[in-house]
C-alpha cells in the first residue's frame, strides 16, 4: 500500500455551497410503475421520490455512514465529495476528491463510488487518479490500496462492494479516461472486474465484459451481480461465487438493451440489494426493482427528460433508499430494508 499526501481544500467545513439547492421542492419527477403485486411488499402505495438537493453536475456513488447518520456522494466532474445530513443539508466533505495534480483534459476527475469498511474508514473509487484509496480523515491523507494490475495502471475504478470476509470487489471501465477505450493513457487492453483481499492480493475475476459498472452480492453471498453499461448490450449479469472468492457460470440476469434502443435515458449502473435479495438497480429510464430470480417487479421511473439515475444507497434505519440522478440527490421511503441493516 502506498500513502499519498493530498492537499484537501475542505473536509467537512463549508455548510453550503453557492449554486446548490439544499431545500426540498421542485426537482425531477418520478413515478412508481408496478409490474408485479410483489412490489407492494417493498414499496408502499403512498411512497414518493423526494428531492433533497440539486445543482450538481453528475452525481454518483452514495454511501451512508451509520455511526453518524449522514450520506456522502460524489460529484465526479466537480472533483468533490458532498455530505448530506437531515436537518443540516449539504456541505463539502472533501475537495479535491480525486485528481489532485493540476489541470487535466479528462472530464471525470473526482471520486466515483464510496463505501465504508468494517473499521468505518471511507474507501473510494478514486476515478481521477485511477486507483482504489482509503481516506485517513484525521490527517488528510489517502492510502492507495490498489492502482495497477500486472504493472499496468487501472482504467478508472468505478464501483465497489465488500464481501463479509473483507474482500473488496470492484469494476474498472474506462469512463474516467477522456477518450474511453481509445484513450492513449489506457494501459490495460480490457475493462475488468477485480477482487482485492485484505492482505492486498489482487485477482482478476473477469475481463470479458465490455463496460462493467455497478455490482452487488446476494444476502448469502452466493451470487455476484455486475451491471454492464453498454448501449449495445445493456444487461445485468449474475455469477456464482466460488469457495475461493472467484466467480463462475456467468449468465444474463436481466436484459434492458431494447429499452435503451427506445431512447430511455441511462444504462445499467449502480445497484443495492435488500435483505430479501431483491435488487434496486439504476438503469435506462429509472431505478429498476428485480426479484432474486431476475423478474422485474417495478420501476421508479424518471418522467423528467435527460434525468439518469446513476446509483443508490440504503440509509437511515435501512428502509430509506437514497439515489443519485444526474444533478440531483433523491430519496424514497420503502417497506423493505437494505442488506446489513
């Protein structure tokens, strides 16, 4: 592991940022599309998506800190992690959150997905710096957990999830590179899914997916899900988790390619799993709800043109789902609880 000292402009100091809206009110419209009666046990009849904040550029990677009851999320182009807390609203948590070496032509400079480990340390996909880091909030430093595979730099780690044994699984598409797969800075000739053990051992799980993105585990950790944000093959994949932590028997869990071709905004992206194994997954047109068998139960559908749901996170007591959608932070109260609450 390599420690790097970063000149962080802010760490939980500015209560409100000019141009951002922390007051609830006007924002994107969503409606709940109920495709199966089983959805009623997950989303109450009177549930509504509520805007919490807006005015961002492209928000991603929400994560709930249970011990202090607040949400962190990334605005990737603004190179900033924001904090939202009930009764306090929005503040800057960390800036720069990613790339910290000066000007760069790449658009997605900041952090992407965020997660807290078993020690309550913030671990991030450091999109702009093309690595996985954890943040030492006491002394304003980052420690790099992984940045290369076989001597070649990652593309731009995108999403991550911990297994109960401490293994960290993450995806590495090229979205942090200005020219994506054709960018001359791209060193790997594939876009992979990786596993990082607590001892720092890095394993390539698959390099067969075109644009691996969001990921998650079933509650029993026997199934591993990967979203593929490829407009030509917009699918969620499911894999069997092997005793050694590798994955096998990949199959399409759900295919949304036709929906993308119909012009719905968004692609398979971040996801979270509830305690019963249902998936809440960002995709074309909104936030999808799948049963563990891969049946679509419903959709939290975006009605506002251009609004793309990117990711989601369980919060509060586990029955609130926070989600990021283009330039907005949203939430919806559910009748189910997230895995781990």
